[in-house]
C-alpha cells in the first residue's frame, strides 16, 4: 500500500493507473504515426504534438478516475458503458478547446478518431488481463490474532478486494469455534507462522489481559514479520477509524499528530477564507438565481437559518437556501432528512441534488464559524442524542466544521444511528490526518460527487 496526500492507495491500482496512462498515450501516438505518415515528427516536435496528446490523455485518465474505474475493477457490462463515456470525454475536450479558440492545442481529426478507437479497445483489453492476473499475483499473507468484529470486517474486505495484495490466512483464538478459518489456539502462534509464513500478524483480541503472547510477538517482530493492531489495519483499508474496540490510549498515544495543530489550523483558516471569497464572487449570479427560484416557487423565507454545533461545542447559526416547505419541523422537531422526504419542495430536490442549497455556507466560512473542509455540523438536539449513544462523538468538535468533508465524499447521506457512527469514523480519520493535502483531495472529490449527483437526499 502506498500513502499519498494522507490517503492509502493500493500499489496494484497505482500500477494499473500508470500503465493505462502509458497505454492511452501510445494509442494516440500510434494513430498519429499512422495518419501523418508524411512527417509525424514535425507535428510532434514543431507543432506541440506531444503536449496536445498529453492534454487528451490526462482528460481520459481523469474521466476514468471520476467514473470509479480504479475502485471498481470488475469486468462487466457497466465497464463497457463507462469506457464509452471515458472515450467520449476525449472528443468533449477537443470540442471545448476548439470552442475557446485554441486550435494549437487540438489533435487533428483523423489521429483523434483512430486514437480513441484504439484507446477503447486497449482499455477493455487491459482491464480483462488485469482481472485475470490479479488473483495470480503474489500477495502478503495475514494471520489474525483474535476474531473480533473488526478482524471479521478486515478479512471480508480483503477477500472482496484482491487488488489490495493482502490475503487473510485465518485467525487464532482460544475459543471452541468450529469456524473453518480458525487456525488454532493463541499458544499455537509460532507453529502456525512456521507453517504458513505470513508477512503480517494483525492483533485483534477483544480481551488482551493474560491473552497476548508478548514474548512470541516480540520474537516474530524481530524476525522481520510485521505486527500491527487491527484498528491500524482497519484504518489503512477503510480510510476511517474503527470505533469498535478503540481504546482512548490508542488515540492519546497515537504516533500520528492527532487533533489540531496551531500552524495547520491557521493555514486552513487562511485558504478557507480565500476560497470562500473567490467562490462567493464567482457564484453570486447562481446564488441570485437560486434565491429567486426559492422565493417564487414556495411560500416562506429564502434562507434557512439553523443552530448547529461547531468547534468546542459552540452553537452558531448556519445558512442554507431553503429546500423544504415552510415550517417543515413544527410538529416533528429536529429530525434527519430521509430519502424522498415529502417535506422537500420540487425546486429544493434539485438544489440538494446539485448541492446548491449549501452555497450560503460560504458566509459562515467568512464569519469564521466554519471551514471549507471539516466534519459536517449537526443540530444541537441531534448531537446530544448521538453523544449519548456513540463513543468518541464529542471529539469530532475539536476542529471547525466544514461545508464538505471526508465523510461526505466517502459515505452516503446519513439518516440513521449506524450512518452517524460510520461518518464519525471518517471524521476521526480526517481529524487524525488533517493537512492541506487531504483537504485538496476532499475538494477534488467533492467536485466529483457534485458532478455525478451522488449522495443527495
């Protein structure tokens, strides 16, 4: 696993992305030499041909990423449909460049058509070959010490995602379980390691007192086997922190810089304000149009003002364009929105789908109540309920809330206690890894979520 921008990436997926970049470039290069036999070197060297092709290739790889073709690697009919969309992106890119009067960056029509056809075939072939070879590639074997719910989630995830390059070999515990994956008792650890030769041992014991074979683990660690806690493996694979079995000491003594850093927070505040100013100015015509539509299509105020819990549990007023009918919570009080919520107006449904109802929160950023990126702020009534039922929920308020966040791009819109727990795990991961690089990743993915209209209710 690689770690870039505070995010874990499978080395196999990274290799696939790099190889497809080279493959796509080669397709357009081959098409150029085929159609421009007279003097293709003149086009490539004197007419910026290398750079023209590079623009198209970058757009194609970006479209491949946007359509989740590096997270869903299965060979299916959906793959064929998405590759068609990817290839169409190349022609859209060329059309935009022509429209804005930049013909010096446009690839000639014939190499463009042939290159796109070759790219379609090459991408399909590369994915087919990759899927065939994936299960034959060498992997790192993992033995689990214990069979907690966290261990079970890790094992299931690895079995469903062979591209991770990690293979669960089984678990050891002192129960009388007849589970086929049970390799023996904890005392059998050394014998199991000598027999299976795992590269990692993941410790996931629910009760460690008098059960943890410290001496054996130390010997194995010095012998070159990687020893790690299940919560650390869980964090690497799921990009969130498990709240099941998480002990306060693991947060207190974390090797990472946990919680806010003064210089990092100042930097985040500075670029959040700068981004808010630029976006507010650029989006002012859109906000004026949205405000007019809300006012004309539904009786009631244009803006929704709600109390939300911010940094250090301070309550502030959050602004949104109203997307529900007037007095939507008079009878019910503060409740989560649900899928196909009948209180949402027809215009409000589109505002939520396109995330346009969130635009007034730019003024919350300018006031200093929020950042561009951070945990989403909740209602005080809901926060009180969640803090009682979900461990570590109050710790998410150690930093400013955000318009968008890690939980928002990684998880669907939440309307249940389990969704809130899941989103908390993402929020804790964000707090633990808070950095401008991770914020940049989140902003990039937010644009992807908005363009594909995902997760709105």
